[in-house]
C-alpha cells in the first residue's frame, strides 16, 4: 500500500511537471511553436512511484531537482517527513544534499545542520549529532535548541560534567531555571564518586547539588548514604529522619535504612521510641509505614507491626478475600500465624507489582528512578501507598 512519503513524492513530481509545462506554455516562445511535451524525467519518476519503488524515485528526485532558493523549502519538508516516519537514512541524504550546495546562505546552512543533527539523533548516532549541536550552540539561531539537545545527549552518555556545562549555558540563554535538573547532574557525580569510595569528591558534588533552588531531596538522601557508608550513623539517622519529615514520599527509601542502622547498633528500644514519636507527630504516615514494611519485609518491631496490622484490617479490597476480623479473634498463636501468612502473601504481591509511578507520564517501575526513562523528566516518580490488588491476589491467598 502506498505510504505517505510515496504520495508526497508523487505530488512533488506532478507539481514540478505542471510548473515546467506552464513555463513552457506561457513563457516567451514563437506563437507558432507547439506546447512542450511533458518532461520524460517526470514520467520516469512517476513510474518509479507507481511501481512503489520509493528509493529509486527519491534518487531520481534528488538528481532531477537542484537545490536552489525556489526548491530548498521543499527539500526541508521532505527531509522532515522522512525523519518523522523513522526513515532517517533518507532524511540524512536530503539534508546532506542541501549542505553540499556551495552558495547556501548562512541561515539556510544552520537550518540544514540542525535538521541533519536531529537526523543523526534519531538514528542513534550520538557522536555525530553532538558535533553538529556543539557547532550550532556557538552562536546560531538554533543555539537554545542545540543546548537542549546536548543536555539530552550527555544524559544518555552519562557525561555529567558536560551536561552541567550545557545546562548552565542554557539557563543564561533560555531565560529559565534548570536548578533541579543541574542538581541531579551533581548528584549523579556524587553517587559515582561514592561508588568508588571517593567520599571527599562525593561530598563536594552533593554540596553543589544543594546550593540551588529548588533543592532536590536526592541531595539529602545521597548525603545520608555517604554518612551511612562512612559509619557516621548519627549524621545518617539525623538526615534520614529529616528526609521523612520534609518529604514523606521518600519514607520508602529512608525507613529501611533507619531500621538497618538501629539494628546494627542493637538499639531496638531507641528505634521503637523514634518510630512512636514519628507516628505521633504524623499519624497520616501509618499506611506509608505499613506499605514500606510490607514491601521491604520489615518486621519484629512493635510500632511497625501495629501499622501493618491496622493496614490489613482496614484494607477493603483484602476483606473481599479474607475475613481478617475473624482471624484476629482466634487464640494468640493462631492469630499471629494467620496475620503473618496474609502479610507474607501481600509482600509477594507487592514485590511482583510496580512500586513507583511517574506523575507526568505514568511510567511504572520497581525501584526509584530519579529521571523517568519515558518522559525524561527529573524527580517525578512517587511510590505507591497501597498494595496494588488484582487477580494475582486471589491466587496468593487461596490457602489462607
């Protein structure tokens, strides 16, 4: 079946044929001369199209139509069409053909270079695209677009130093703040340094990440992880608690770390007191604590176990499958066994379903991703607050 590009090429051939015929028919000529016949080149091109030989038709079109001031916009339109359709090889050839014109105006050359850079980007040729965008970022009318593209390329290549440089230039030229985005670039450097146990460099990068506004909580979380890894448990606990107080959605990341530190120090009594104080201050966090405990299999801590039990008893969907109230009325041993079995089923279910979802595009994942792989926005993922029930649940608890 003929494609959109086939119809476009056919239209171009017909348009050029009509224009050529009209110029010959109404241009300067002897009155007795007959109208010129339809150019054989147009007929040949149309024959390629009628036989769905689009490649040959394109080749013929490029040979037949010289790039000049009258046809250059047609070439740009055709190149954009092929790129949108994913036919980047054709788009590249068209834009290279434009650039090859020796008398091309500077503004048209920049437009052709920008179009070619986007072709390379669409083809995954990041090194070639980068070179052209770097050139365009030096002073062309596509400077802002080129810097935006460079940030995207450096994010893919994880070249955070260059991403920071391009982002800072883009802030100046684009007139908008990229503080959050640049802060994440610094956090990426900090995490990479911490992975190599270069904690001095990691702390410097975190400090830069937290110097702008708005601040990313990732910086505080990274600082807490560095303190944890360097056995500065006092600082780590202080930071983890502050993170929960300021951004409750990060409890899924901070609470398991808090529990782990207290358990390593054999300070379960202090942990219980800290949790009780936290829940008294923020009662709405009970369900978040319960969900985090279920997902991370945190148990044996009275404050957390109470949250989980209340969560299960108050979950309406779960009540469709299990009579939890009846389970809790049994003897102490059987009651604990029954609740533990339900909790285990919920934990399995939670581990098999996405835990985080992007607020911008809805992309879901099992772990926290600071940059959404789908929409490429930063810090837009939020954790689920409840176990996601579906048909799996019924199979998970049929033996209860």
